[in-house]
C-alpha cells in the first residue's frame, strides 16, 4: 500500500518520463527542497529542463502555464498553499477557462493547477482554508479532489494528458502521509461507479448486502472524517453508504442522486465554510430530484477564520464527531 503523497510522486515522475509536453512550474520546486509538501521532490534532478522554479507570483505562474497550454504543452502548475489560489483568480476565471468557448473550440487549454487545501496542521488563518467554493460555478472549470479511497496519481495523469480544459486539482494536506484505501477489506467495501471517466465516483459501504440507513456525501479530506465511522457504526448495526466523487465540479448528479435515493437520509460533508458552499448545491440538487425522509444535514467549518492553536482550530473545523452527530440526527 502506498501513501497519497507517494502515489502522486510516482505519477508525476511517470508523466515527465513519458511525455515531453509535460512541464512543472511552481515556487521552491527545485531539489533539495522539492516543494513545501515534498510532492515534487526529485523531479528537478531527473528533468532539470522541464521543472521550472518561479518568482512568488501565483498570477504570473498560472498566466505562463496558460500560455504554455495554448501552445500545445501540458503544464502542471503547483500553488504552494491553497489559500494562495485567490491570487490566480483573474487568470483562471477571466482567461484560461474562457478561451475554448471564446474561440469555438479551436483553442485548447490543458492546464492543471495543483494545490494543497485544508487545515488540521495548525498553520493558522491564511494557510489552512478550503477555498474551492470561490471557484464553484465558473464555467468550463473542472475541480477534482481525490480522497483517501481514490488513486490520486491516476486522476492527475488523466487531468494532465486527457483533459483539454483547466483542472483545479485539490490535494488535502492531511491526506499526504496516509495510506490509500483502494481495496475492499471488511468492514469497508468499495465500488467504483461506471461512466465517470478519469474522475471516478466511489461508493464505500460498511455492509455487504441490503439497503443503507444513511448516505454520507463528501469529497477529498472529508473522507478522513468518515472513514473511522464505517467500523464504529457497523458495530452499532447502522448501515452507512458513503458517496465520494472524484470531481466536485461539474457535479456527478446522477451518482449523487442514486446514492441518496438508496437511503433517503443524507449527510453532506465538506471542510470549507458552510455558507453558500458545495454542500448547499448538493442539497439543492437532491431536493429537486428526491423526497428525503429528513432534511439533509450539512457538516462544514464554522464561518470564521481558522485559528493556529490546535484546540481552537478543532472547534472551527468539522470533525468525525460532527459527522456522527449529523448521522444520528437524520436517523432520529
């Protein structure tokens, strides 16, 4: 079993080895440092001409990456912390994502923007946020977020070589050292839904047969909160179905609806702040398609800044206990 970080590293090495169109750009990506979270460690030594260290200008990095993509290359841009994605908004929203539609499909922009999101490491208000909701609803932008159950390297490979548009690729910081759970082992049973080309939607159960009591929908780092509940709730004879999309925009609507239909009791989990979040869009989508036994419960961060002190940080960010409490609420 490999860790989330190791799987991404292997994929990046393979991509640069196999395709000369692939370039990596970012701050402090050269060895021996190898990036803030060491995902790109070793790449600059092996491919010195195609791993490019940049000035501290996130807008400039994405702008250069956009130009490279327009010229037929397959650039991967690393933004050191997800909080800094705000500095790229003009390039992503007003330029990179618009070119394909503006030029009637004659211009492709195969650009991948990788960035670590999320808290839990005590990095404080400006290095711990989950800001992906700021980009939800931007036309022609794909947002991918591999979880504990996905193969992040395979998703990154698909985004780099097979997606012709801009992909915002989210990697939760707390997932990096964790070993992936990609095979069924009681009490965890995995199923990959068909038709999700490159960004699979996964179903994770704590039971073999029958219908679930509750459906939990979450992505990326939320999988770390839900995973321990699979065993503990199985001991309580509560059947849990967890739906984990690899792509959070566009929504895999059919997958989410079918997962919710199985129990008609839904808990939606995300680490970003609650107001106007991804969970609200999922809840609205389900409300339009289904009659639920109880209103969907949403678990998210409090609508405030994230403290650096561990005790205070844990009060702001969602926790496994928050998810468990929501599950019991919809059951009641």
